[in-house]
């Protein structure tokens, strides 16, 4: 069998090459670690849909067998989401923007789109622009795509996968008009700072895909992360700083840049904003 598993309320039973492994993980830990794989499976116990993980092979402990018995793996049918949601593996080479959008207008990237509030609003406000959301968490990406599907938007799409792969190997050079990176994971612990999105390599990839004059929009509520990003971008030879947009008062709950901005502003946190233009 392929690398799949069944999530129960108490743990996971998974299979690989007919060898099963029992992993007693609570749901939150499982999802935080493994949700990016994006395969929906039936719990078999409480009818919840969860997402499997990459497992290690080995026998199911006797105690686990006695407690949980035999669980049957059932892969649920996944509602087709194309063309609104695809994975990087679904894209054919050589990639062209016409593969995603009929409109030949400008293309903007929403990197780390989450549930897609910015993508949705930008697509509705600017029907002449094409908005591509990129989200490594397939479940969140599909939620964003569902919003687009409900409105039958032709100028917005979601790609599930690693944005570094997309920027380096898929998107043509000098073909993007703007990139939006709002509230990326700050990876708080010092030993995890190496996982932060913005570094020299990421800046190089942004410069690779952006057209001359293309823009990089960045917002965050984390002051030290903002300082790190501005240091990296300000020192990059391909970018120069422009005036960032002023904070505005939203007219309603859906009138924020992202759902994370809404959450943080309602909690009273300051939002740091910056804008750069490619030479």
C-alpha cells in the first residue's frame, strides 16, 4: 500500500509495504506535523477527516492491537477542485501562465496565502489581474480554493506546495508583476530561525521571477522579523525600498488584508509594512 494512515481520536495506525505502525499522537500534534501531505482519510472512529503523516514502518504493539483492534483504512473521495486548486506536481513543463489563466493580464503571487482572504479580495477588486495563491498546507489551500470556486473566479488560482520550488523551478523568469508575503511564520525560537522564509536565497528567487519594476509587499506583526526582512531586502542589489501603504480602517470584517491582520489588529498589535521595487 501507499504511505497512508488512519487517524483516530487516540492515535494513528498506518501502513507501508504491509507493515503497520501505531503512533499515539493527539490530533493537534499530528496535524501540525503532517497536514501538508494533503490526503483526506476517514477516522473510522469519530467520522472526522484528518490528514496522514509520513510514517516509520514497524509492527503494531500488542497493547495497541488489544486496545484498538483492527482499523480499516478508507480513503475518502476528494471533491475535484481544479482548476481552482492544483499542486506543483499537477503543473506541466514548460509552465506558462496561460496554463492557469485565460486572462493575459498581470500576475501577482500571494505567498503563504492561508485561507485566501487577500487572494479573494484582490481577485474581486481587480478582475484585470491574475492572482496566484501559494500555500504549503493543502488543507488551507483547498479552503482558499473553495472560496474562489463558490464565486467562479477565473482570475484567481491556488497552488499547493513549497513556494521555493515554484519560484526556482516552475515560474518563468521576469514574469510576475508583484509578490505579496503577509504574516509569514516567524519561527519564534532562535534555533528555528533558519526556517524563516526570508533569507538571501528567497530574495534572489523573488528577483528571478519579478519583472523590472515588480513589487514585493511584506506585512508582519513581529518587530524582530520585520527588521530581519528589511535588512535582507534593503541590502539586496536588485531591490530598492518604496513607501509602504498607510494603515486604513476596515469597513467590515472581510475588509482586512488577511484574516491574520484582522486577528492581530483586533488584539491591538501594531502591523509593520514594507514595499520594495525590483530594479
